[in-house]
């Protein structure tokens, strides 16, 4: 069983959640195709949901950034109490006093109430204008992050689906071989009763059957773990029974479709993500440079203020003193200690790093695609070879069964043929999984995993 279970590493994931063998209960069986399992996994994935929430967060940040282009209106209300009014000195000449003398004077009342409304509007701000394209680029990056999360979910779900299917097919092969050994054991027991064979022959069949039964129990445990993992990924009840047999009718029926697949590295999710990140850095660098340019803003303000010796501002005997003003403010940066210059260079250097990453990624994708295509071709040839090998092993076993019944073939030859058939069927289903995995890797490399949906 060890040689079989090494092809199902994701069984451990199911065991982590405490899944138990034979957890399915009786009830209706749900037919589950690969496409449906992927759709369910995408709808249930926390990773995809969080990526979509991040997309909504970005939209809010975009609206927040756009708010700087709208008029900014603020209102201030202040209530001040001065138990000791500040004293100011007035020149004595203003009151016909001796020149060079000053008269202490207190202005105002202890209680002061005032309100101000101010409006500000950016008129010319080159740094903000140049950052507008960054909003669209940021949306593109966020969409690609969602797409990348979906690709990861598709790949993981399809891997578990195919592994579950493979182990189930191995179990069917083991059950079929157990049935043949049961028939052979009954036949050998009958011959033993009639004195045609020795007791050792029956014991050898019993040993072979026990080995297969042990393999069967291990497969059942693995199937339970994989099924529970698949149900967890799809968000289905843990006791739901699945039928995935329709997906394995012809493992290589779509081989010509995948063999003709081509790759354009620039269309992959990773490549487009880096391209958008480079564009964003370029925009940020241009916006940083524009911080050294003049900016123009306008303002308007209106205020009212009242003074009283007490806090009773509701008294009708009060006077409000108003003020209003408007104007322009021109900000001209002169010297900032090379802050803007160094900030722009930081964006430039980060952009150069991404450019190298982009070049290396495209080369690596091309290499990975060639290797995946070679693996697909190798798996397809091995699958065809194992298909023929299983048919040949089955033919030899069937002939030896007949010959054993007639007393022509020995039990050793028959058991060896039965073992060879079991190994051929195991290798066949392992090649089926290897082929499916090669297709998955090819689609992932080409950025075409969505075609599995």
C-alpha cells in the first residue's frame, strides 16, 4: 500500500480535520463533475472571498482619493471665556498724550461667541492630476489578485478531485482482484477436498488475499480522507455521498486539445500583474516629480462674532459682527532638501526591479510550459502503454485460470499472473492521475485554468 499512498499527499489535509474512515451515511448519492466541484469551491473559498473584499476596499480608497478634487467645506464654532482680558498698549499720541508714552487698554468682553465657514478648492494641482491614471491601474491589479486566488483554488480542488478519483479506481481494481481470488480459493479448496492439490496451495491463496484485503482497508481510509477534504473545499456536508465515476470514462479523450495548447507569457496572470505594478510605479514616479511644481487653490470664508459681559447670548440685546473674504493661494516649492528628487528615484529603482522580475518570469514561464508539455506527452505515452499492458495481463490471467481449472497450469503461475495484473492495473490508474496532473500543470502554466470550470 505504501507505493500507492505516496501518490496521494493531500490525504494528510483531510486527516488534519479529523476525518474518519467510513464517515458517509446512507442516503442519496450526489453526482459531482469536476466543473461543478470547482464552482462550489470558488463560491466557498475564504481566500477568494477575501480577495473580493479587498477589491471593494480598493473602490472605497479610490472614492476617498477622488474626494480631494471636490470643494472642502468646514465650519468652526468657538465659545471663549476670558476672566482676565488681555491688555494691549496704545501709543499716547492717539489720545493727545505725550509722545513716547503708552496707555494700557483692554479690548473686548469676557464672553465671545463666533462661527466661521470656510470653503477651499484645489484649482491647479499637477501631482494630483498625474495620479488619476493610478486609480484604473490599481483596479486592474486588484482584479488580477482575485483571478490569481481563483486559479489557486481551481488547481487545489482539481488536484484533490483527481486524487480521490484515482484512489477510488484503485479500490475498484482491488475489489475485482479480491473477487477473483475468492473464486480461486473456492476452487482450490474443492480440489484440496478431492486430493488434487496440497494444503500449501490453499494457504498461498489465503496469504495473497490477506495482502489484498490490507491494501483495500488502507485505500478505504485514504478515500474517506480525500472525500472529506473535497467536501470541505466545496462547502458540502461532511456526510454527503459523491459519485464521480462519470469523469473517468475516457481519461485521455481531450489529449489532442491540450497538446495543441500554446503559450503567450504576457497573457498569464502573473505577467499581467507585474506589468500593472510597473505601470503603477511609473505613474507614482511622475506624480512624485509633480510635487515640485507650483499648485494653486482658492478659498472663501464667512464668519460672525458676538461679545458679551455674560454668557447669555440669547439676549436680544446683542450685536453680531460679520466678516467675509475670498482669495487665491499659490504654493511654489523652492527647496525641499532633494526630498522629491530622491522619492522619484525610489520609484524608478523599484520599477527597474519589477522589469527584471518581468523578464525572468516570462523566460521561466516559457521553460515551465515546455517542461509541462513534455510531461504531458510522456504521461500520454505511458498511459497508452499501460492500457495495452493491462489488457495483456488480463488476457494472460484469464487463460491461466482456464488452464488451472483443467490442471494444466500451476497455482504458482496463476498467482504470479494475478499479481502482475494487479500491478498493471495499479500502474494504469497512477498514469491516469499523472496525465490529469500534467494537464493541470500545463493549464496553470499557460494561465488557462479557468477552462476547467
